């Protein structure tokens, strides 16, 4: 009996060998779990596990899962333990802080932010409908377009929060809010967003693993993209061809104009995913939600008196959402980048290095959707946005203790840093001595391979 209960051990090097599809092991607090078959059922998607397979993922697990998730681990335990399991000082402090927040109930106290935001969205939607349907003035139509853009921004924040399950305590309610705020109101599939966003959180600012940095041929935040690296997320080569060289050479000038029409790309990404062969959770609901959007939005635009006003209305509403697109870029484009998969043992370090906070007064929190506290959000993605400002000083002190970056910039400073990053890459892209591959226009529009 003693032999049957005796622990079996592997080393960290042994664990690293199990990091490919069909052979996926992870360890959590030194216990090894075989997730080879279960990975396809992972609610956070396969990419999150594939990025961290073959290593200890304790910090990432704590960041993303409530206490109830621990009960589901035992059935995946393969009997092994990591012999040389080690916890760094910063990880130990991070886990202690997460436990403290949990004891204080911060993860469970959702606040009323979502209710207020949805009420605001409802009021703006009513105003948009009134401005288009009941008014004949072109100025009323322009104001309605601006309100519609602001509506989409606020609705996207709600979709983001519900995607992290920080809106309600029940999964069905969160899913309903995701579909309404994402698919139905904004026309952007929550399935696409969760697919890319979870991978972004797991591999924050990894050039070849984080899809939020892979914008070839339009943008490149690092000259490492000039080597036509392979995207481990999309499974294709990010080709630095003549088209990419030309566009990237002027990216510090085209950044804001592209952001004005960036929403079109999100629509394209949604359709590419929903009608691809990839596994999509709740495909019928996602497609139905998208059909709702593409019913009400074109119908609304059709009530405008002529095609010129319709074009202006659509362009203005899209352009307003550029504020949000720019904000997302500010949070990461000028931060530190790296190549290769993330290391689960330096979770805290990678999140601090790859994020920038935007400083603002508390009355502007609604405008930024809580994501001005990008570092805090990355460290504690399950924390409702109403608590991010509260925990910010504690996180800052922890970064200071371990000599890690805590960068909080003004909106203006963050823009300056981002444009400077883009300009530095643009200048080097113009170097005619850099070899480029054959021009593949197909790569410019197809991002899923």
C-alpha cells in the first residue's frame, strides 16, 4: 500500500517536453496535470494552455480562475509532482495579494458600474434613434453618429467585462450580456474577442504569440517583424514584403487615420472566425447575434435622406470609436516586447513589462472603462473595474519592492510614446538594405491563414 501512495516525481526539464498538442502537461503548485485531451474543452480556449504548456502555471491559474476551479483539477492529475518546484519571491507576494483580495471579497463585489453603463447605453441608443428617425437636420444626424460611436465604446467595455466574468456571478447571465453588448449592439463577435483576448493576456506582448501585436502589413512595433516571423497564434508567417515595408515606413503618420476605420477590420475578423473551420463556442448564438446587428444598423442608416448623409453618418460613427482603438494600442505598443512563449514562472514580471497605465482623474474612469489601469487588470483580470483604482497603490508598492516597472502616463504622454515607437520602426523599415520577401497581397486581408 505504501508503494501505491508514494509520490512520483519529474523535473522541470521533463515537464518542458510535454508542450505539444496531444501531449500537454502543466503544473500547478508543483502537481502535474495532463490536459492533452481536456484542452479542447477549456472555456478560455486552447491557445491559453498551448502558450503555457510544459511549465508551472500557478500564477496564471490564480489570476484567471475562482476558488471553485481548484475542485476540477484532481481528475486531471497524472500522479506526478515537480521535484525542483520553486516559487519566486515576487510570485509568493503576488499569490498572497490575490488571496487577500479574495478574502476581502473584491472578486465577488461587482458593484453597479455595468448597470450604470448599460443604462447610459440605452439612453444613447434612444437618442440616436430619435435623432435619425425624428429629426431632419444634418446636425442632428451628425450628433446621432457621434452618440452611436460613444455607445459602441461603452458597450464594448461591458462586453470586455462580461468576457472576464466580472459583471454578474452567474455564467448564463454573463453570456447573455456578452452576446447583447458584443454581437447584437456592436457587431463584433464575443467568440472572436475571447479567442484573441485570452491569448493576449497569456502571452502579453510576445511578438510571435500575442495576436494584439501582429498587425503586419499595416503596423509593426518592433524591427523583429522585419524577419517575417511566424505567428504561433494564427499559424502563419507574418510576411514583411514590399507592401508591408511601404505601409510600415509611414505608420507613424497613418496610425490615427487607420484607427478611424479600424472597426472595419474587427467586422472582417468576426466573419473570418465565425465562418471558418475553427471551433467556435455557441456558434448559432454568435451568428444570430451578428445577424441582429446587421439588421438594425443598416436599417437605421437607410432612414437617412440620401447617400452622402449615410456615408458621413457611418464614417463619423466609426471614427469616434477610434478613441477606444487608440487606447488599446497605448496600453501596449510602447511597452516592452519579447519573442517566444511566455514563462509561467515570471507571470508578474511579464505583465508589468508589457503594459502601460493611463493616469486620469476618477471622474474619467467611465470614459476609459477601467482599462486605464491596464497593469492591474492584467494581474487580476477577474477583478471588477470598480476596484481597480482601489488596488492600484498596493500593486504599485509591490512593483517598487521587486524593482519592476510601474508606468502610469498621461493620455498625451502615452500617445507620444506610441508614436515614437512606431516612428523608430518606420525609419528602419525604409532601409533599402533590408531584404523582403515576395509581395503577397493576400496577406494584407487574410489574418487566419
